[in-house]
C-alpha cells in the first residue's frame, strides 16, 4: 500500500510516497523541517484505512527532491503547488510545522484547496505584530540566530541543538544518539529552512484571504511560540476551528499518529 515515487517535472525532480488505494480520493500531506515525507507515513496509513490515498512529497532538499526557486521556502511552495495544480479538483491538505506554513501561504495566495488542517504551523510572522508576543518570538529568534554562524564554522551539532530542543520539546542530550545523528545530517537543510521561515514577516491579516475550512491544531506540550501563533491565526480566520491534542508535543504526528486521525481533513 506504500508506493515510493520519483517524478521528473518541469520544475525539477520530486520524490516521495503514496499511501493507500491508487483509485481513492487524494489527501496531500506536507512534512516538517528536518524530517521528510517518510515521517508522515504512519499518519498516512490512518487516512488510507479510511479510504484515502495520501500523497507525501519530499519538499525541496529532502529525499531526491530538487526544484528551482529563489530560496528554500519558495521551492517548498513550488513542490506543494505542483500537486495542487495537477489535481482534477481541489485537494484537502494536512501540513505539519513547516508543511503547515507552506499550506497556509499557498492558501492565502488563492491556490485552490478543499479543506486544510495545519498542526503547529511555523507562521512566525504573525508574532511580529504585537508587542506582547515579543518574548515568545525571541525564543525562536535566539535559537535560530545560532544556526547560520555555527554552520559556517562547521559546528553542525551546536548549530541545531537549541532550535531542536525548543521545537521538539526534548532536551538535545536526552534524544537517542541515532536521532541526534539524523538531525545533524539534516542541519544544512534546517539552516536553509529557518533562514526563510523564522524571519518571515507576514502578519496574521495576510491569512484572512483564506476562504476554505481550516482546522488549527496545537499540542498540549508544544513550544510556546506554536501556541501563540495559533492564537493569532484563529483571530484572523473566522471560519477556523482550533483543536488541542492532549499529551502530544510538536512532533506528535510522528510519535503518536493515532491521536491525529480525527483532525485529518477527511470528509
């Protein structure tokens, strides 16, 4: 039921997975920074069991995906938009963290979607509008500001450890060695992602153009910036509903996918 794919398109090479019956309605699922399409397979299998075919592309720089564009965020959006453009009718979309940010940006630009679920999207720009958000914004800024200079010195582990500790919810030293090695291997891509995502300047009003149903999902144990981002988005999107997943953290879709089946945008 899990089918890897690799496609040569007009924008470049895109690879990933399809999970579920080939002739079933499609759900587009977009992964977080530092992970990859495979991170959502277990959650995709829940959608497949309900009669859907989940399409999980690797965003630019993940797997074998390599497309054209001026920066990492633009290239991620190009990948997601490729699947939305190819669809016969608008697709439902699930986005985790950076994947959620990609989803919201495309939806705000008017790219057709059927309905949207975003889990703790890193729409950092919405925290730049209000003085009372300065403290939670600074938590992300401090962690991200370490990445580029330390990467330039070849100190990849030091570069990403604070950022991962903030967003993943586990102290770096408490992560299994295999997990730390995997993250360090992804450090150059995390550097590219955060250079665009964490210094984004789109205020919450930018997303008011979204007209499709949106489910904004947070976690009980997620990082403070994630919760405040959802506060600002739900104020800007009157058609949105907000849900909190008990006992989960920011990596909940990977660690406990069974808790996320009910918020997938399936109908």
